[in-house]
């Protein structure tokens, strides 16, 4: 795969400190004043041209949030966040859609370039060229992976969708793929029906905060019987100092529909911690399937653990219809703190939930992540494969809940939880909660913890493979079951990220 | 090619001295057999040559083509042409054998400033070597050494050795756990690598392997020292009389 090597080389070239994607883009932005109160919420709502019902929804959430307390049960520790010391809105000023690369803000293009995104993909990201159209770059050897792929991109740059591509082709299939702000304006009936129906406004501290102040995110609706003709993808970066990012994503697969959604992100290096509290809601109706893949590589903090993103995310899928299926795949390599449990509510009979996860922690990173599989319907099945890799001084916790409701006859779960330790100063923890209220439920749980042995490392190095590459090879072998679940483009990205994340973990 | 001078080495963790003033010279083109009873330091010597960090060289020198290798890490020694066929090859879960071969071959090429192999070229080389060792290409899709039988593991070691084209091959008890057919295949693989530019060090407990890989020199290792060196007849003598006689002689 020459394209893989090409990508790796590109990444190697971007040598900015330990964190390869640590840079800041200077694009003029419009900032809300610091702090959070009803006026700020009205300001955000007004900025977004939102209808009254939405403003009201936000204000209700804010009222609720004021009565709530930050959760403290996760195995993570961090200094107290001053929620009044954050900006809750920042938007790039130039928002008109670009017609050619010349019209795209050169800073944005430079950002893509630094991220090592191939030029062809930059054209697509920036909305200049549609996938499949000939590029001026055609004819170059060794750059064919991205032009043959079918990926639609909704690029969220800070808080506002800068460009949305592929709209026409998707529209022909009846698929709606736009920013959540646009959906609120253009498809209020869908938003009203589904927003907050999986993660209620009052669900938890961060989700409630998100409900009050979310600024942007993606919206997807795939109508009955439609198989979305391409992978849908969002790239986003946190890019404004002290701006909490509150993404809101809502994906609905109507009866018999199928959609695969990719989410990937990197963030610039900063000194202050950045809060990220996204909410993602997935709804699968009868016979529908949603596949949601994430590669997360936010700034994890410096070598002492300072800076870095706080990633407090609520992701939940509702298998609302019978025979529906929701599959989460995540590769977590970044963030100072990760608090994240993509879950499935298996409401429909015969529905299926899947969770495939790779969580890599190095330096002083803290990860508390896992999933919940709530079996409510009959004959529901779920599968959890979690691979945790801890290096440096990091702490990596898998926290998972599998439960069968009284009526969940014949519920089945299989859980496999593997932890790999690199070095002696890191920790791996597995905290499974299992609860079956129906006697016919069958839950299996397997867990292993291992260390990369000196023997293994010596063996691989004896073949001429340098130490860091040897570790990356062994680790990528360890996570292979999960990597295979990722779409091709992401699998390449993920393997590359895992290698980079573990640099400096030994020696 | 290889000169070991008054080598002393101990286990880094607890300081136990294993190699106690060992001297050995192996010339290019030579096949040297190192024999000795259990616990004499044979495997330790192979690890020290390959650069394993668990051992500490306290005195003496190891020269490879006239230069000291003591400061080189295992990967650097490997790229310089030193290959160790392990007595117990490690399992690498999730890493297909083919992928491992590709990674190793290209890492060495990079270290030597050569271009990486193109996939068709790589496949051609691997297929040719695998055929010679009677290995099925389907096996190369399996994770390296995971679930391999003893014979399969040893064959996979020789396959790697052939593909990496080392200058100094060290075989640590390669005959252990092999039936006679597998032993022949492995020995043929090693014999095919014999050349005037290459040296082979065969570490073995028994004479059996030396019927198939006929050595030029035989060295008896005991308590971390070479106590007797000779030609191939020495191996036969050992087989007949055991180690006791020689050990008695040296004492």
C-alpha cells in the first residue's frame, strides 16, 4: 500500500513538538463574551437564526443545568473547570461557500496541509471539487486511495460548518446531510421529533450543558429503504482559544435505511485546557443500520500533562425499531481526559448493538471509557470488543454496563476486554457492570491484561525493526480485530495515529 | 568475521556471571558448531551476540568485521547482518507473517539506505524461499508463530533468515523439537545459505544436527568458556564419549 507509506511520510514531515498536529490557525472569528447566562444562550440562538422553540429548548436545558453537579464517579482527576471563564460561541467570519480553492481561506487550506490531508482531499473538504470529478492533480502516481473512495464531508471548523459537500448527490437519494443549525431551520419537524429523544435534556451534567449551548454539529436523515450511497464524514478541529466546543450530532436511519458515518478530529496545541462536551444521538428504526466510526486525536497535553483537551462526551444510539443495528467503532488516542461511553439502547426486538474500541493512553492521559448495552427487547444481541493500551504514566479504564430488562428474553452479550501495558508506570482497569433481570439472558465476559514482553520486543528488533516501529507493530497486532471494523480510509489513519501516539513511550 | 575476546558477561538483574572469559573466532565462509552441556552458556552467548539488554558485558570485546558491536542495539546489529534463529520463536498476535516479513525486510533496507521493496518483488522473493522450505503461502497469512507447530516455527525462522540475507547466522538449538523430515528441510535451508562471504554459528546440544549441517569447526563451551576447539571429528567424539571426558581434561 504505497498510499499508506505516503501518508506516514507526510505525517513524519510535520514535526511540531511531540504532538504533530499542534498548531493554531489564525482566522478572524466572532466571539461571544466569556461566561454563561440566558443572554448568551439567546445570543447563540440569534446568531444561528433559530426559531423560538429552539431558543426555548436551550433555555429549559440551561435552567436544568444550573441545578446539576459535575459527576465525579469516573476514574479521572482534573482541576475544577470554571464554566464562567469560557467563550460559548466563536465563528469564522467568512461564511460564503467557496467556488474554487482560490476562494477558500488560505489559512484553512494551510491547516489541512499541516494535517497531511492530500491535496485531492483538500479540494473535496473545501467543497471545490466533488468526489469522482477529475482533479487538476490527476495523473500523479501513488495517490489513488482518496479519489476512489466515496466520502462526503461536512467540515466543521470551530463552531460553524464552513463547507458542506456532496449535497446534490445525496439529495437525489433523499438523504439529508447538513449542519444541525441548518436542519433546525430547514427540517424542524425532524429535529423536533428526534432531538433529545435518545439523550434527554436532563441526561447528565455535560449533555445538559451541551443542550443549552451547542453551536454546531451534523444532521443526517436517511429515508425509508435508502442505503446511503457514500460514507458521511466530519472533520473538525477545536480552533479558538478558550472556546468550549459543544457539538451536537443527530443521525436518523428510517425503516430499512443504512448509513455509515465517520468522525475524525485533531486539535491545535494550547496551554489552557479545552473543554469538549459533545452529544451524539443515533436513531435506527425498523430494519435500519447505523455504523458510526470515530478516530479521535485531540491534543493530549504536554510531557508533564499540562494543557490538553477534556473530552466529556455523551454518545448514545437507540435501536428503536425491530431488527435494527447500531455499531460504534472508536479509536481514541488523544485528549488529556476522556470520559466517553458510546452506548446502545436495544429497544426493538432482534436488534443488535456493537462496540469496538481502541483506547491508547500515553504520557499523563486519563481515559475512562466504555459502553452500555441496555437490552430491552426480545432476542437482542450485543458485542463489545475493547482494546486498551496504556503507556507512560497514563491511566486507562474500561467501564462497561450490560443489562437485560425483565422483558428482554434471550438477550445475548459477548464482551471481550483486553488491556496492554507498556512500561511500569501506567495503569489499566476494567470495571464491568452486568445485570440480568431475565433468566434467559446469556452474558459472556472475557478480560485479559498483558504486557509487551521484553522477549517479544527483542525478537522483533532482532529482525532489524527499530524499537518504536517494533512497538507499533506489536500494538497494531493487538488491536487488529477492531481496526478491521473501520472503513478503509480510517483504518490507515488509525494505524498511523496509534504509532504516533506511542512515540516516546519506551527508552 | 566474528572475534570474541576474553568476554565476560552477567545477568543485568542479579549480577550472575554466565560468560567467563570466552574466546572465539569465526571466519567468513566458516560453519562453526558450539556444543556443550546444559547451562554452559550457549543460549546466553547467542543473546549477547544479538544484543539482548538483559545481559551486561563487563569485560572483553565482540568484534564483527573488525568493529565492536557492543554499543549497537538489536535492530542495528540485525541491519548490519547478524541474524539469530531463536530456540523459542516468539508469537506476535495479530501480525500476519507476510506483514512481519515485509516490515523487517524494509526496515533493514531503510537502515542500509536502500529503497523499500515493491510488493510484487517482495512476494516473488517470499514465494521462492517459502517453496524451498516446503512452506505453504497460506500459512504466511497467519499471525507470526501463533498456533504454529514446533516445526513450523523453525521453518519460519529459516524463512526469515533466507529473506534477510544476513552475513552472520546464529542458530540457537534449531534442531530442538524437530522430527527428522523437518530437520532435513531446515538443514537444507541453512546449507543453501553457505557461502564464502557468510559465517554460520550452530549452537546445539546434540551431534544429530551436525550430520546435516556439517561444521568446519567445533567448539566446546563449558561454564562460560570455550574449553576445547577442533574440527568436525570433535563432535563425533563428544557423541561417543559425552562431555565428561573433555570437561575432565580441561579441569
